[in-house]
C-alpha cells in the first residue's frame, strides 16, 4: 500500500487487519520437550499408546471378582500385593484377592476394586465392611477409555502451557516442532532520553519505553531482543536503522513518529525503501502509530514516544502480529464488563487502562484507571491491561462488555 491511501487515518480494526495480512512466517525448529513450554506447536501430537495403556486401578484396596460378592462371599484371602508398575498377581478362586495400589494394572482374573476404607484385615484375611455392596467394575480406569493409540491430542497452532507439557509426553517423542521466533531490535529515539545509571540533565528524562517493550516481549517468549538508543539525528538514524534491518527480522521503534520538526523516523524509513502500510490510527492513545514492511518483507512497527501510547500500541498491534506470524491459532480475546460507567467524547477508539476485580457474584469486572496524560507511565502500576472501547459511542455504562488486552 502506498500514496494517499496509506496515509489516511484508519480505524483500529483496519489497522490490526492490515498488520496481520503483512506479517511473514519464520519457519519452525525442533526443541527438546523440556524447552517447549511457552512455544507455539507446529506438529500434530498423537497418542503413542492407548491411554490408559492397561486397566488401571484408581484406589488403594483389594482387587476381587465381583461375582464372588454377588454370590455372598464377604471374606477374602490375600494371595499377593501389587503396586504401580509391578508385575501382575493373578487369582484363581472366588475367595482370593490381591492387595492393590493406586496406579497398578488390574490383575488377571479380577474385575473390581474395594477401597481400603471399606475393609478390615487380620493377617492375610480381609473382611468387607458390614452392609457394603460394591458396584461391578468400580475403581477401574479402563484401557483406552481416555483415548486409543494414534488419537490426535494437540493440533498445530497450540500455545504450549502446563497442561500441554504433560500431553506432549503422551506422544512419546523427546523433541517437538515449534515456531521459530524472530530476532527483534527495540529502538528508542530521542535526544532527551537517558538510561538509568547515567547523569540526567534538567531537560532530559529516563528512557523507559524500551524496557517496557522488552519486558512485554519476553513475557510472550520473544527473548532474542536487543535494545538500542538512537538520537534525533537524521544521518545517524538512517545509518543505524539500515544496519539493524540487516541484523534483525523485526524492528520496533518508539518515538519520532509524530509531526514535530525532529520526528524523522517516518521519512527515514521511507528512504530506506520501506513500504508504508499505514500511518496514524483513529485511537487514543497512540494516534501516530506507523507500520511498514521492508523490501525483503521484514515488519517495522514505529510506535509513538509517549510511554502509555507506546505500550498500548505494542500490546494491541505488534504482539498480536508477532504471534500471528508464528501461526498461533487465537481464540476469542477475553471479554470483561466495566465496573463503572465511562464517558469518552472524541470520535476515536479508546484504550482504557483497567484493573481486573471479581465481584461478589463471581463476575470479572474491569475498574478504569485514568492516566494523567499518555506520558503518565507510573499510573499503570497495578493495572492488569486495558479495554478497547470502540468509536461511535460516548457513554459506556457500567456492565458494558469490552475486549481486554493484558500487559
């Protein structure tokens, strides 16, 4: 996209859609199963065996033939003990039983388990509790009742969390195919920015956006991330951005994208051959957001310099774009209700920081946390993320449901 069409101000939904449409793919890699947590699965995981792979005992107690109890037998002779993973101990008579442990394979010749709480034992003789009548087949987890061998358990595009880590083992492979993550350069621009540990002048501020961005990226597993600080110098910007584009697969800039005399970033990016996809979105905060693609297909996000705007744009646009490129199959975004009414007059999409709280009836509610300006980063402390309130309305009543984005 180029020319006047790319330069028009667009809605939030169109900006998000344009980004997803232009994201590349970075391929896959094999990782040891122990390194798979937090990654995006790129293969189908199938069950190596039936699950469970045998009739599995689910209670400590004794294993018997149910027909014996039905015929009136109440006392049993223990002929052996079997634990989980142990060799099976078979019985040959109705008045025999096996002392059995949870997780053991059901012994041959029996079909029912009596819990230890329902029996009394004297040496090798076990007596059932008076009046207790067991159900046939109770406390036996039947073979393949969860799933048979070869069943698809996990599909490509799954984000691997704690449950998925356990499920991966059922596939039986020591390694797994996942999406490859890109190398990312996070670039702060501005003569006023000074890092911590360095003297800061009366007219300067501490650089904060790059660490917030890097932290949000790391929380999503993007750890191949380099922080760079550049001045408001056109020649330096052109030289260093060209080098960073050669060395990295994604650029995320913050600052220098608005209409100021020293906001060189948009023009420098165009001079580097970038295709402008859009510049400026009808939203608050973050209207000057810029997105483009390099000649070799590398995405470049140029975020506004105000700290709140920068983080909001990262979370709303850059992170979903990166995860989409890794072929993560997104579910529906969480929806929460406003804890109180919100009024917003401008005809813009509104990203409102909130803290999530649970009501007495168990509903998850979003309590607004207003910032003084889009530079008031400290006001975000303790917030959970933000809700997206769409254009076209000025009053959002308490209980209004909105999409929620986590920091």
